[in-house]
């Protein structure tokens, strides 16, 4: 087992980098740039972590081009950071050792839709909304929905999930295989289109969630689902967060099959009212969605309504009107921007814990007490059907004391997640922001991860400084 | 990336082995044995591959004991083969380099059932039927059902699936975390009890399906499901295999949510009639099961009945009677023994391909032509809802020509699987039997697997000679 710190000390000298970038510029023309604004954009993603721009940005158009770029970078040890839509939250795309950002914006072809098999093959730069627009006529859709209009390659790399995971699973369950370029320049395709396989190590699941540190995803095959006959959205206010959590747990335990079940605390509802022009009562609230036949969704609404009432909630209001549904989910998807707008100049110090559903109510209750004690402004929002929620201190990063308190808050969140048998990140990943938390959570597993990283990327050129 | 062949040449000398076994005998007492019959039993599993017994068998009772044994074996490079119930089919448990079989029969405690979270924690030696018996009062069940009464540790190690995978997924989806002892003797727990996590590399999915070559599973946490309110089993005859496949594909594409959908060709039905005392018409037949509310299962039966009729099938007969259901599934689960009884003295040269559902009918049709051409006795049986089926030449292993034809048949099956974008093994795994097929299927991925193996088990003491 490999011990010791990553990355290894020596990346390319300034001179070697310059020579490489000159080569890339002459080969790629206007698909290569060292313009400061572009570099800054590629280091600066949706995170409170400080910007660390790459030296340069390249826009490959094929797996073969990625192979050639990786081989050139590997020769002189220049770091490579694969870049999708830049919507990750934990500094995954920062370039602490400089190097090259590989932006997949020009690899956005939908290669094939196999409607009969309910799967499709796409390039890594395809965005999820574009895919669903493309699929509309087939009666199929891709359900993983992290809110942001992320690329599917980026979503796979970070094991994204979001609002629909409670019913349809995360990228872990919905990526059937990936084509990835390894640090050696070798291309692997990690599986076929069969629904299951017992053929060797599960390289698909190893690459999914590895945040660009083990291989660069260039294509992927995704599972699709039939668009449900009926879709009903609902909003349900509660007297207390705890009651909303308990109603959620009851629904999950009952196997209600809800497609979305999202918690917003009173502050988050207020923030959404302002930003998204809603008029909801400013109390703890669940946003829900039910998928099925008209009869089944009607039954689900009825059952959930009863569960809410038994836990200090209601009345539940619901709608099958597409515009009203769209407005509700747009508000949910915009919470990050709504939070930023609510506290201008402040950063969103996002936390992301996930616990067993039976521990959710207690965990949220302790979190509320912490918010009170630390005197922070912290909206709470979450995919509670999975036991996953975000408490988001809005922090002036130039106010040392506020930053200190936010750090204490985040540390306690992680400790609480572990004490409730949960994880420090349900969906946002490790990036730079959660490396110490991962170490606490994974224990000896960290050494196994390090050994795998060392085996597949011995010079640590793939997204160095992330995860381990 | 590591190149070259595995395992490395040098395992322990006979002298070092003897010294180790003497130590183990004095420590473990009657939980250690070198009795020939026991050794043979541990090398001889359900496979056509020749028996290669281990030197000795040990029965650990705790993770700590496994750690101590692994460390002792690692010191002198003695191979370790983790052994569950011995029901694998591809020579996973053969000991080509001798060494120690670790039999988990005495690690069979159900540690905890978390009914509210619908999960449970078990030791690796718990068998699936014992778990479901234990769970009965909770209203929950564990759905992965490979037929054999395998251990849950063994099922995780081989990424088992079986009849219910079409609805509930395989071990890949239903193992939440494992506790595993690595070759170094380090213990990793690969996850928490949260339903999802984005915390680092997916070590759970890496260990699941690694066939004891990356770590020895000692405990695992499993997802559970509510026992459905209504369970209806059905039998549906078809004029041709192709029609049965097409009806299956139609049901999957419709999202019918069938819980089991099993194909038997005419020969397999005849074999089952004889062995399990059934009186089914000896034609291609689907065995099905529907789970849900009484109304939902009734609707499913009706819809499937129509699909069958449209594809040359029917009439469908069905029952909710528990005894009749049990008899049907017992017959399905006993096909391996029924095949062996049908052709006394012959071995079952099992194949196990899995293809996209839209290619299933064509794939089965080509397989039928091969059976005809090669003059073999080959029952066909499969989990066709996943696109997974087994064509099983019954072969006299002392008849060189029959073996040759069976080998041609199996090779063609794999080639066909790949040409139909499928896999050489849907559920049985690689073991010794499918190493060359894996190499063809995984391409450059094999080198990545080898690098991972080398990183986690550099002396190759964990189940050497398997997968890669």
C-alpha cells in the first residue's frame, strides 16, 4: 500500500510549460487560449474557495484529441483539469498547480439514442437540459437533475444526484459505461450496453465520482426512463422542520415512490419568495413531485397529505399544470443564486451531509440549534427523501470571525453526519473543500484510494490536489 | 500502468507453508483443517473446471481473526481464497497455487436490522435464505436471489444477481457498504449507511464483484425492501423462443415493473418437469412474478397476457397461492441440479451472456442455430428481463470432441454477446473460466484492472489466478 502525500513534488518547469503551450496553440489555433479572463473563468466556479486559474484552456473536439493532449501533458508533467459547465461547489476545478483546463464545450454531440433499450450515448460536454430537449419526442427522459444545467461528463465525474435521486438514483446508478482517457493516454471503455455485468472490476463506478483524478471522461452511456403519464407537483407547509423531516421519513418507509421531496426552511422560503417571486408562507416547507398514472399520483397525494397532517403539516396544495410546476422547480433550482442575491457580497459556504432517513429529523434539529448558537445566516435546503440536506452559511469571506464561525459550523455538520452514520457529502463531492472531512470519514480507505490513484496516475497529472 | 502477467512467480515454499499451517493449527484448533475431503470440498464448487484444492481450510469468527490470518499469510506469501457457500460457477474458489481457504461458515451473525432505514448489517457468512427468514417479522426482505442459497459475502464478491434483478437490481445496487480486509491486513469500511454519497472513490462498488481478489469481505450493509402486498406468479407458454423474448422486451419497454421474468426453452421445461415433478407443456415458457398492490398486480397480469398473445404466446396462467408460487420458483432455482440429473455423469458447461433487451430475440435465435449446428444438448434458461441468459451444454468432460464443440459454442456465445453490445457474463463472474473472454471484452480496461490489483495486493495473495 502506498503511503505519503500527494501530489508528488515535481510538475513541469515554467519553461517546459511554455514550450507545451506553444505547441498546443499552433495545433489547436483558437481552440487554445491563455487569455486571463478565460483562465479566471475556468478556475472560478461556484465555490467559496479562492480562485486558482489554470495556465491555459483547451477545447478538444474528440476523444483522439484528448488522448493527444494527455500524452503531451504527461511527457512534461503538466496538470490537466477536465472542465464541464463549472457548476461544482467544492473547488473541483481550481488549478492549484496551474496546468491545462480541458473544456468540453465542443464535445456536445448526442451520439445515439437507443429508445428500445432506454439508453443513450453522449459526449461528455452535452448538458442535461439539451439532452432532455433532444429526447422529448422519444417519450424518454434522463432524470438526474442537480439543479444546475451541468454537463453529463461533469455530473458523472462528481457522482451528481439532486432532486430526482430519491426515485431514479444518482449518476452512480444511471451511468452504464464511460469512455475515459487515462493518465497514460490509454482509452478505456468501462462497459457495454447490457443492463448488468459481472465482468471484472467495476471501472464504471470507479471513474464515476473520481472527479477527474483517475481518468478524463469523454463519452458516456446513460440509462433513460419513460416520461410518466402524470406528473403532479405539490407544496406543503409545516409548523416545524422536524415535522417535515418526520413526514418525509414516513413517506420513504411506506415506499410511497415520491419522485422529488425537497425541504426548505423558513429562511430559504423567504429567500425564494424574494428571488423567484413566489408568495409562499415563510415556514418550513416541502416541495414534492409525484410521477405515475393519474390514479396513482392522486393516491400518492392523498397519502402524503395524511402523513403531513400527522406531523404538523398541511394543507398540501398541488398542481398538474406544467407552467406552475416549472415555476416551482425553477425556484428550487435557483436557490444558490437566490441565496447569493439575498446576501450581496457574501459567499455561500455550502454544506452537504446525508444521513439515514431515521436520523434525519434529529440531525436537522441539532443543526438548527447550531445555527442559533453561532449567530450565522444559514438557509437550509435539501433532498430529504435521501436524507441529504444543505445548510448554507452566507458568509462575508473578508470577515475573519464570520468565516471562523462558518468553519466551526461546517466542521460540526460533518461530525454530526458521521455520528448519525452518514456522509460528509451526499452529492457535492470532495474537491478541495472536503479533503480533511473525507480523511475522517474514510479512515483506512483513504490509503486504498491513494494506492489506486498512484497506480492509475503515478505522476498525478489528472486534477491534482483533489480528493486525496 | 503496470504491464505483465499475474500472479508474480513466487509464493511461499512448502517449508514456509508448513510452518504457517502449524501456527494456525495451534491457534485455531478445530477451526483449522488439512483433511483431504474438506480441502477437496473447498476446491470443488459448482463448475466444470477441474478441482484445485487449497492446502488447508480455516474458519474465522471475526474480522480481527481474518486480519491476523491475512497478516500471517502475507508475511510468507500464502494465497488466501475466501469461501462462502461454494456455489459459484466459474472456478472462483479453485486454489491453483494452493494456500488457505477462509470459510465464513462461522461468521453468520445478523448484526443489526434497521427497519426504519430499510437496511441491515450482516457478517459475510450469512446466507440469503437465513436473512429473509430472520427479516420476515419486519415486513422487509432482501431481494437479490441467485437461486443457490449463497452467502451474502460471496454474493457481494461475485456481484450476484438472479431472478429479481430486473426489478430490484443486483448486488451492485443493494450493497450499501462492506467491511473488507485488504492484503496488507488493513480493514476498510467502504461507506456509511446514507443512501448516497459523493465522498471519494467508490470502494464499495470496487470490492463488489472483485471476487476476493482485492479484499476479503467480512461484513456488509444491505438495502432492504418492503414485502409487497400482493405477489402473483405466472407461467406463459410460447410457440417460439423468439416470441417469448419479444414479449419480454415489450414488457420492459412498457415499464411494466415485473419482478421476475424467466425464460426456459422447451428442453429446459422438459428437464424441470422430470426433476421438479411439474406438468408443463414442453415448449418455450416464461415464468413471471408480479409485485404490488392487488389491483396493480392484476393490471400487470392483464397487460402481460396481451403482450404474450401478440407474440405467439399464451394462455398465461397465474396464481397468488404461496405453495404454488414456491413450487414454481423451487423448480427454477433447481435448474442446475435438474440439468445435472438429466444427463448423469455430464458437466454443465454454463454460459452467461447479457445483451441489450432490443438484441435479445436475435441473440437467442442465433444461439438456437448454433445448438443445432454443433449437435450439443443445451438447455436455455435466463433472466431475460435483464437481457441475461444461460445456454448450458451438458458435456461429458472425458469426451474430447464434445468438449471441443462445447468450447466452440461458448466462444461463439461470447463473440455474439460482444457483437450485440453485451457482456460475456451477466452474473456468474470471471473466476478462472472467463479470463480470456474478459480480456476480449475489457480491452485496455484489463491493464487498468491489473494496475489496481497490483496497487492493492502487490504480492497477489488474494485469490490468485482469478479475473486477471
